[in-house]
C-alpha cells in the first residue's frame, strides 16, 4: 500500500464517522446548524477519500 491509498482510507473513515455523527445529531434534534456542518464536512471527506482511492492504482 502506498501513502495515497492509506490517506484515502483515512479520509473515507473520517468522512463516514462525520456523516454518522451528523445524522445522529440531526435526528435527535440537536443544534441544526452544527448538524449540517458535520454532514457537509463528513460528505466532503468521504467523497474525497473515495475518489482518492479510485484514482490510485492498486
């Protein structure tokens, strides 16, 4: 595994955690603005990590 692949996995996992945390916070009726920030940042990290994994040659 090269560094780009490891970094892609880390970004994907961080994004997934952010999406899950934002979704849980949003459904529990937490602060809506913070929930949207977690969801947006989680989505950015998740899709960036997935695209980085796709672009690296395994």
